């Protein structure tokens, strides 16, 4: 594919999530609560060629900029992702995601004995490790498949 060939057209205003691991775009959309019923444009390219990743996903979300909390969770699914803010067809901000020290209320603990799964009004809290996340209550560690534990409504 040449530099001037586009698989997805440009967006006027919104967010472009680039360098997502191949096959992760649908998890990213679920994490963001995007199911297509919002009425805004969403473009998804999956498993497209990438010099840096081999294959990558790209998500373009029109008329929306991600919150820092959303970027923090994105960093768990796609630690090499870039977030591009687009205004009037130009990229006005471009940043790589940075992993936070912890995340709250976005992941479900896989330990059925954890207090967060006991019907108590307790918000989940996970400490971010180099190779995964650890529940702040029961110390259960998730190293693989973090996206499978997203607690999205």
C-alpha cells in the first residue's frame, strides 16, 4: 500500500486510535461503549499491514475525544497505541498511551471469592504491573486476556 492510498477516509473531527494490536479493535470498541447505536461515524480497519507491529488495527471515532480514564484502559489492551485528536481534518494532538499505576471500575476480578464479586458495593481496583494487573483486594493477577475482563455495561 502506498503512502497516498487510504483504506479508510479521513475524519473531520474526533479521535483516531492507531497501532492497536491486530484483532483488538472490537475489544476497544466494547471498552468505549460503542456499539453503533450512537449515530456517529466509526471506522474500523483490522489486521492491516504495519511496519512496527506486522499487523495492526485502526479505529476512527467521529465527534468524540477520549477521556483520560478511557486512554488508561486502552493502554492495558494496547500498550503501543497512539491516540490522535483530529480537528478540521488535521491531527492537532498525537500521543502514545502511557500505562497508569492503577485503574478503577473498569475490570472485573476473575476470582469468584473476591469481595468485588460478592454483591457488595465495592468498586474494583487493579494495580498495573509490568506484565499484567493485580486486584487491589484479593491480589489475583491477570497476565493474559485483560480485554476479556473488561467490565463494560
